[in-house]
C-alpha cells in the first residue's frame, strides 16, 4: 500500500498541469481557434508566477497564500500572452498553427535573455516550499486521508476546483453553449446574433488563463518552484494537446487522459521502488520515454475516431 500511496501522491501534482492546460485547449478549440501556443503560454505563466514568488519569498507571508497569489499572477500572464494569438488569428486572420508555433519559440528565448540580464542564470530559482505534509483533519481519514491529503500540494485541490468550474461553464451556461456553437457552425451562430469574434476571444482568453495556471502548477508541483528557458516545461504543453485529443474535447475524459499520462511519468521516476520493474534492470531512460511513446500510440489508434470541432482553425 505504501508504494500505491506514493504513486498517487506523486501522480496528482503532475496530472494537474496536464489537466488544466488541456482544458484550456478545449475552450479555445471549441470556440474555433486552434491553440498550438499552449507550451509557450504555460512557460510564460510559470515564469511570471515564479518571478512573483522570488520577490515575495522571505517576507513572512504564508507559503500557501504566496502560491495562490502566484497562481493569479500566472493566470493574468497567460491571458495577456493568449491575446497575441487571439489578435493574430481573429483580427488579422493569420494561420493559427504558424502563429502558435512562433509564440512557442518566442518565450524560451525571452526568458533566457531576461534571466541572463537580471539574474545571471537560465531562469528563476525560488526557495519557498509549498509542500503540504498533512492537511488538518482530512489527513486523518483512513486510506483516503493518507492517499489524497498527505504529502501533496494545494495545486491538486485547486485543479479539482477548476475542473468542476470548467465543466459547469462548458455544459450548464449560455456562454458554454454559444462557445460550442462558434466552434461548430460560426456562421449559424453569427446569424443568431452571437458575436463570434468576442466568443473566440473569450475561449482563447480562458485557454490562456488555464494554461498560465497550469504552467505555474508545473513549476510548483514538478520542478519545486523553479523554471528556466532551456528546459521550459518539458513538452507538457504539447502533451496536453494530446491529452485534449485523447479526451475528445470533453472535461471528464480529459481528466482520465491526464491521469493516465501522469501515471506513466510517475512510474518512470519510481522504478527503484517497484521490485519487479527494478529487477528487469532496464535503463531508466526508456521508462522516461513512456509518456511520449504512449502519446503516439494512443493518437495513432484513436485519431480516426476523434471528432474535433468542425470550425476549429477556420477563419470567420
């Protein structure tokens, strides 16, 4: 049971960034804008979130409050960066894939330049610890307490809250209905009086908010509060796109896909704790390739059945 607890406790902080960024991609594409820039948005949000933590650490403010404030900074940063994609794709009617690729390439270079100029390093290194040893009261619950409320991060619970909020907005509000209409039949939506340009801006903006938060959660839960321009977010933005496609642009399925890929990554870094895998004496590098190999295999077998929004990527 100890190994199972360990795997779950370490899987969830990895799954949350994937979940949130994939949900962001879902909002954008369901509105009709293909967001290839998720990797860049993640890194942009992570950098400014960590920069905020760097400047306020050691001031006596509670670590969890710093984390929540950093999350808001990252959300705002992601939103602002997503506006570049929105303007280029919606107003300028530029190719969305090319714009997204350019935005992905811009951020690492900008971070390296800024960090070299101001910190003489490749990125931001923080000293704050956001690790939660045990959640009061909830951590005492048998089995579930040890599994979900010990040795974790508050990012796990915030991810759950954002998942519920995203699902409600997506399926239970007029906004969600109109957004989906703009991604399926924008001309029909426009003829019904819906402002398609505004809805696409809104969908891409939500994508930026969730992508920025996901990037900051990656920095906190996976990189211990550090981020740099060389390693970036280790392809998590692109992996999140695969999670979105595997999840068929639906929140709950996206959650299951995120958990699946996070479990593979956690296993890759926990081989020494699993006797029968450790006994195989396989180089750990092969296990680290598992999430990405699984991505290709899954997409190869499911791509024919995938049904993307009909108007995703189309100029209106």
